[in-house]
C-alpha cells in the first residue's frame, strides 16, 4: 500500500502531503468514499461543517478500525459561526458529528471580510489548540492582506492556509508569503475540478510518463511542496490519485505545466465572499 510522505507544520504536527477531500459529497456516499480511501492507504481526510457530511467521515473512520493516531482529520468553521463563543460551540458540534474528541487541523473556512470577525475567531482557535481539541489550527482562503492582519495579533501563526491552487492559479505571491512565515500551503481544487485534463500539454505529459492527467497534475503540486486534497468518490480514481509517489516530473516538464497559468479562479474571490 502507498505510503504518503508527511509535511511538518510549524507546531510540530505532521500532515500527510496528500489526502481525500469530500466537498459536495452527500453523507452516505461520503462514508463509502472515505472507506475506499482508507483502504487505498489515505490517512488524511478534509471535510467542513458546511459540507454537511462530517458524520459520514466519522462513520467511515469508526468502521475502519484504524488507530486514531494514524489518521489526520481536518474540518472547518463556517462563516456564520465566526466570533469567539460561537467558534467554540461550532467546534463542539463538528467534533460531535465526527464522533471525535479532537481534530488534527481546524480551519477558519473563509475570512469573510464584511463580518470582520476573523481576529476574534482566531483567539477561539488558539483556545481550542491550547485545550487539545485541535492539534493544529489554520485558515482557508486568506489573502496576504488577511494573513498580515491576523499575524499582527496572533499568539500563534496559522499552521496552514488552504486555498484554491492549481496550474491555472498557482498563487505564487501567496506561496512566497507562506514560506516566509512558516505557513504550509494546502491546495483545494488541486485538479481544477478536472478542467486541466484536456489541456494538450498535460495530456502530452500523461502519455510521456505513462500516467493519467490527474496523476501529472498531482505530481506538479507535490514537487512544488503543496499539500493536496483531491476529491473523488470513484474507488478506482481514489486509488489512482494516491499512486503518485513512484515517479518524478523533470524540471522542464514542471515549467511546461506552469505555462497554462491564466490566473482564473473556479471558486469565489475571498475578498468578496461573505455568505452565511
Ligand atoms: P478537485 O480539483 O479535487 O477535482 C475533483 C473532481 O475531479 C472530481 O469531482 C472528479 O470529477 C475529478 N477527478 C478526480 N480525480 C480524478 C481522476 N483520477 N480522473 C478523472 N477525474 C478525476 O476539486 P474539489 O473537489 O473542488 O477540491 C478538492 C477538495 O478541496 C474538496 O473536496 C474540499 O475538501 C476542498 N475544498 C476546499 C475549499 C475551501 O474553501 N477551503 C473549497 C473547495 C474545495
């Protein structure tokens, strides 16, 4: 079974460099997908309160019989729960849904600038970490300006920033900022939801290496040092997506992939996203 390398976070917790994402997966299907992933060797699962499938993740974990300490479970605080007290309450709800005493990584899902609550919210995240309810804490969809503001008052810097990132949107400036501040970059929609697979340069590299386009794109991320959480509910694809540790792309080929950059997002702009 494939062994996934780990990336060390600033607070000395190790995160597998590749995990399964379960955005937009209904609860019962989530249980099946997570079970297939655990069977294939995944040990990291990325969910969120807003996905309404934390219970499915928890059921698959319980059914796996795997020791808790070999698993890495990430969940996220939804926008309408930002604020000190409501964050602590929302955490309890998520932990209850997951059937876990603690999570490995708890993230603020979006900065939601209009609410202007993420600094207060971060204090609650720090409390959760101090209490051992979250082994590591981080953010998602934060820009350089949101991170800079948070770092001014944070006792602990975010361990991770999980952002939209793929060859169309490589987030070069943000990745540089992360590196300067010891923040690990985690890529959501790492496959650009499949849009990259028909890029001629990526198809050509798939033929050259005898791998699938998904495997080529995941390898690009891994060689850049990103943590990735590709989503699939299809067991064969779940397995394919983890089988990316037995080959390496040449530097020239990484550069060829980088040429597809167009700066376009699939998801919302974090400066404008304030949904409840
Ligand atoms: P993704 O880039 O992982 O693409 C998933 C889609 O690609 C699948 O639905 C499937 O259609 C296709 N696919 C996957 N593997 C394939 C394969 N081997 N062959 C062919 N097709 C394949 O997109 P995503 O689901 O948007 O992102 C992944 C995860 O990132 C999510 O599940 C979620 O956990 C996380 N995420 C986080 C945020 C956030 O705001 N923090 C936002 C979106 C997603």
